[in-house]
């Protein structure tokens, strides 16, 4: 009997967002609409930047990387969640769970780094406009993009290694709707302190450090804009940065709440709702925010529409 209790877990069962059938149907519709908008919005941004030569600038190069990360980020979670809304037993294999965490963390952490890089790009554009082209060279942009993806891969590797280094025996019901380290650690059959500290340390690297860079960048941007004489110049500077700042607040706020606080033994419904925001909703909002508040993107969209109609 003792040996049976020590059997390693080979699959996990999600408790999901609700046990009520009608609620799950409504959630299915809600998540499906959000996912379709996410796919369409981010694909549109990628296509527009690719086909319109006026968008071949550092800012849109990073935006294309961000849209690609958002597209894959959402796809690593939402399709499985949609299927689970329609079935009674919501399971995932041990290796499937590990794969989901690797991909989820890789893309999420890469997005954190990209948002910090984009804030630096906006800092150079506003505070050093005469030197922008000499600073933000194609080579530097490529290096910053590669560095962002590499940092995402590093954090993903460390967090996943520490999470799955722990033994999982007996308990296999995750009070969540997808595999995420804080929720999975509650099922571990060993002390999780060292793993929590490793995840916290990686959170400092990929959350707090980029936020600090973003804050410094925007402090300098605001100081520069305040001293501008032209009202039109101030408006243009704020408009080019406001979209990025909105995305930063939405994404980092919810991410820091989840990964930069003590890991309690129980998962509250509030925690799951917050994860819906940064894992599902934000990837949909990014292309909407950037397209609705950006004249260049809207202009590229109109040109593409005219090209299709002619």
C-alpha cells in the first residue's frame, strides 16, 4: 500500500475555472472569441509590418517580435483550455505539462524582455532623435531581439528544471486551467522552498530588472517632453509612447502579482482570474492598442485594404 502511494504521477487533472456546465459553455464562447481576435490581430500586425516598407523601422521590428510571441503565447494555452471546457475530465500528461510550462515561460519571459527593449527604443527616439539612426542600427536591433529570446529561454529552462526536479506522487489535481509553476508546486511531494527561491530570483531577472529599465526610460522621456517648446512635439512624443506604456502596465502588473509574492498552499480564484488576464486577454489587447493608437499602422492597413480591393 505504501509503495502504491509513492507512485509517481504520470498525468495531471485540471480543476479549471468552473464546474458548472452552463458557465463552462459561456467561458468557451468568451475564450474562443478572445483567441480568434488574438490570432487575427497579431497576424495582421505581422503581415502589415512585413509588406509595408514604411514600417521597416526598429520600433516595428520589435513590435513584430512581440506580436509573434503573443501569437505563440496564446496558442500554447488557449486551444487546450477550449477543449477542456467541452470535456468532463480535464487531463494533461506529465510530459505535456512540462512542455506547456517550457513554452509558456519562454514566450512570456521573452515578451517581458521585448517590452523593456521597446522602452529603450522609445527613449532613444524621444531623447536623442538626432542620433536615433546611428544608435538603433539594424545590427543592434537584431542583437537586442536575440538577447530577448535568449533571456526568455534561460528563465524558462531554470524555472522548468527546478519545478520538475521535485517529486510528484499521489496528488495530481491542479487547481488551475493550465500548467503554471506556482500552481504545480502545491502538488509537490517535497519541500519547495529552494524552487520558490529560484523562481523568485528568475522573476527579479525577467520582471523587476526590465521594469526598472522601463521606469528609467520613461522618467527620461517625460523629463525631455516637459522641456519641449512645441505642443505638437509633446503630443507626438506622448502618443508614440502611450501605447507601449499601456501594454507594460497590463502585462507586468499581473505578472509581478503572480510570480513575485510568496507561494501559498492554496490557489485562490482571484489568482486564476489574474492569470486569465495576462495569459489570455493581454495577447489580444496588444495589437488592438498598437493599431488603434498608431497612425502608421492604421495607414498601412488602409493601403493594404486598397491594394486588395484594386
